[in-house]
């Protein structure tokens, strides 16, 4: 057996040998190393676990943020559609009050959910469902707008047609009125009497009441004008004849009671007249008219007699009175 520098253990000397001490140290070091490696492994695992947890949390946060942004965009699109409908359609006011009230309540609830930082997955799902329902309600309003627009277009077309028909009726009425006026004018003019058989007699009245025809001016006591009038369309009834007697001096002889009377003629304006003769006419007959013209002093020369009816001159005649001779 080889010699060593270390004494052997004996019952009398229990001191351990160097080999046993070294094994114990190695074991302790191994245990410490194993524990250190285990600690490092745990720390590494824990770190990886924490990183994984943070990644999951970040992923969830990003997903929630994406969902919020998506829902917010959908809500804004719905609001734009709603504003485009209600902003230009006053007819929706009142008629769909309950529906619009419900829409406003849904919008407020959706916005509340989207503003809530602690909103859960269930809250976002509920918001999505409410947005879908909101779009359905907006679709209902769009169909109502389309219906009202169609009705308005139909009413507008009807109004245009009625306006056109009104214009046509007014034009027809105007034409009818004009034709009626023209017809009335025609009838009015056509009902003017015509005068015929005009005679002017110069008479001298004797003391015995007898009358004698004369052409000497100083012997004339009166001029008697006679004529016939008739008209086939003039209705039976009263009519007025106006007589204008113009003396040799160019002045119209006037009745004292009618000194300032004038007649508005159709062609010659206003003219003074001598007398008005009322007659009672029977349709379709010929009416004889006669009247005297008296004057205190008849002059020599021409006496012009004009007969007017309905503003028209219907006849005239001239009677000449001459100066008397020696035995006049």
C-alpha cells in the first residue's frame, strides 16, 4: 500500500479523511448550483409568463380599441344618414315622433357605452346590436322619405296640371267673356232702330184751329217732324229718340227745360239735342213717330233735323224756309 500525506481514520482517531471532505463540498456546491439554476429558470419562466400575460392584455386592449373605433365609425355613418334624412324633410316632424325619439335614445346609449373605458365585451356586443337596430330604423325612415317624396312629386304634378287647367279655363272664360261682350255689342248695335220716311212740315196755325202748310219763314208757327222706326231684333219695350234741330245760324234749337242737355253719341262725342221723344216699341213692327218743334221766330234758311237712337244717327232731313214776298 502506497504512502500518503493523510493519516487514516481509526477508532482511536475519528478525524475524517480529506477525500470525504471533498465529496461533501462537491455535493454542497452541486446543490447550490442546482438551486441557483432552478431559481434562474423560475425567474426566466416567470418573466416569460409575465411577458405573455402583458402581450395577451395588450392584444385584448388593441382588439377592444379596434372594436370601439369600428363601432364609433358605424355610429357616425348612421348619424350622417339620419341627418341627411331628417335635415331636408320637414314632413317627418310629428309623423314619426316616436320613432325619432327611440332613435335618439339608442344613439345616447351607444355613445355612453363607447365612452366607457371599462366597457366589457358584452357591452360592445350590445352596442353593435343597437347600431344594427339603429340602421334598421334609419332604413324605415328612408322608406318613409321615399314615400313622402313620391307623394309630393305626385301632388306637384297634380298642381301643375290643375294650374294648367286653370289657365286654360281662365283663357276660355276670357275668350267667352270677350265673345259675350262682342256678341252683346253686336246685339246692342244691331238693335239700333232705323228711320225711314222722314218728313218735315212747316205749318201755319189759323185762328180757327186749322193748319196750313207754308214755306215762308215769318208765317211758320211750328215744324212737324215725322218718321217711321223699326228693328227686327229690338225687343218690345220703351225706347228713346233724340232730335237735334239746327237753325240757319248753326245753333241747335233747345227746349227751355233741356237747355243744357247733351247726348253722348257713338261717333261724334257729346252733342246738345233739342228734345227727347220716348216711344213704346213692339218687336217686329214699324212705329210711326211725330213731334212738333215750336219757336217764336223762325228764320229764313235751312233747318237741319237729325234723329239719334242708341247713340247712333239713324236719319236726317232738311227743311228750307224762305223769305215771304209782297203778298207772302
